[in-house]
C-alpha cells in the first residue's frame, strides 16, 4: 500500500479493510522472522497473540513477560520495542521503563540529549513537536512533566505545536516557547529533552506521578462564557458531558453510531459534541435535538478555545483521541473507551493510569458496546462527585460551580 492517508476515491469502509489486512500480513511476516531467529521466541509470541485475541488480560501479561525475556536474550529489537508498549498496557510500568532505557535507548540520540543530568545553571530545551512524526497529544501528555522541570534549569525552552502556544503560555509564564526547532537559538542550549525519555522517567519509572499533578490552565473567561451558554441550552440539573465518538484511524475498534444514539437517549445528561470534522451525517443518526453542537469552536484551528470548551464540561466520554489527553491534562473528569485490540496505550488490568488522576478507562473486555458506554457514564458520575472545588483552578471555579 503506497498511500499513508486514505485517497478520496476509496471509501472509509474499504480503506479500513485494506489497512487491517495489511496489519495482519505485517504481524505474520514479523512472526516468520522471529521463528528464524528463535523458535522459542516465536512460540511465546504466538501464545501472547492468542491471549490478546481472547481478551484474556492476565494471560497477556504472563506471555508479555515471557516474550520480553526471550527477546532480550537474542536482542530482537523489533520485539523488544513492541514489548515496551505491551508491558505498559498490562500495568508493568517500571518494567517497561527499564526495558526502554536499557535496550531501546541505551545511547543518546544526540550528545546533548538530557538523561537526568543536573540542570543547575543550564539551559534546557524540551522538544514536544516534530511535524509528521507524532501528533498533538504529546504536548498535552507531557504538560505535567514540563511543570516539574521548570525551575530546575537557569532557562527552560519548549517547542510545541502552534495551536498549543496560548495554553502553554498561560500555564507556564516562565517558559520560553517556540513552534519550530529552526527558531531555537541552538548554540545557547545545553540539553535537549525528548518526550520518550520524559514519559519513561517521570510517568513509567514513577507511577505515582499523578499525586503531584499540575493541570494545564484554560482561558477562564472563555470557559465561563461557554459553560453559561451550554447550561442555558440544557434542561436543568443535568451534568454537561462532552462526547467524541469517531476516528478515521484503522487501528481502532469503535462503538457504532447506533450504540452512541441509544446511549444518549437513555442517559440523564446534557451532551455536547467535542468531535472534530464534519459530523452532519453523524447527527442524523445521533439526533440533532439530543446533542449540542457549537460551531463557534473549531479544534482544528483554535485549540485554546477547544480547551476552554472541554473545561466547561462536568466531564467527557471519548474514544481514544486527542480529547482524552486534553481532558486529562486540564484535570477535567474523563472516561476513555478502550477496545480489545491491545493497540493503544491504555491499561487492560486497571481502569486508570497513574499520571492522569482524573482519567478512567472503560474497557470492552469481550462485551458489546452498550454496557461499556453505560459503565463509562457510571465512572464519570463517580469522578464528578469526587471533584472538589479546591481541585478546580481558581480562575474557573466560579464558572464550574454555576
């Protein structure tokens, strides 16, 4: 397949089938290579894939550890890289970090890459934006780590995606912010911190990091304005719940729109669309009178206004997407739906990640989507109930308690 993105002349359904067939072929090609290297490794990996197909997560953990042991013995870098992610998903956070640091990133990508050296008197650059390499989620996922690093160095700089600049400037006034490496005065930089190391060191090696969580700060005036607007459009007393239901990525198993429609119809909440893109056809199924759509907010253009929109919610329910990281980085109660494909960095043996205190996971675990959606709302209600006024930024607390 020569295309990285779906050509307009291929339907979405056909594109998904093509890409998923490609992924299956890739798995078996790599398995053939493993067998040639080590039949023992190939056998362990086969059992690991069987456990995934059965959504038997304790067995997945058992065989992920077994595959890791064999892969390290023969230095199979491809499999080791896959296992760093697998170990994270089964809750072996420290093991994942140690594996990445010892086997994948044993040498620095550049002489001045930061690996925990003393920053006193130094200038640190945190690189959170590489166009066409990784998405916007990195800037949100690493925001709480940036908060921990500011003050350690004499000067701290960061490269972020342009749409994240207003939120970062509001949250980190002492941070020097750039939108391109080309604009950074590189001759002044002592160390460059990359997100892979930051996540391994601060999230995986220290899986209680969420205890000292520092959220991003939305625009308080915009947040208050939007919350007032949505409450005026709702039937009183119901929580405002933001929804995101679609992704064009072929590696996600999503609830059908009819399941979302039925969930919205039976759930006592006021729903607001936080879904990007053209959703006109989706609304025909979901019900135009059942979900608020604010056309003044376009997250593809203005992420700071989108952050204010998310912060105006009592909570969010979403498939795995940028919204998941935005909600959690803002400290907004959020529930993310996890499928059984074991492809996303979401836990399968727990309903939470240690670095996002206001995020919960509703896993499919072999079920139909309807009970998973109902579970997501139950988890969200519990999170909202736990949220105290003290946990809300003073600039937005009045709006959030309206």
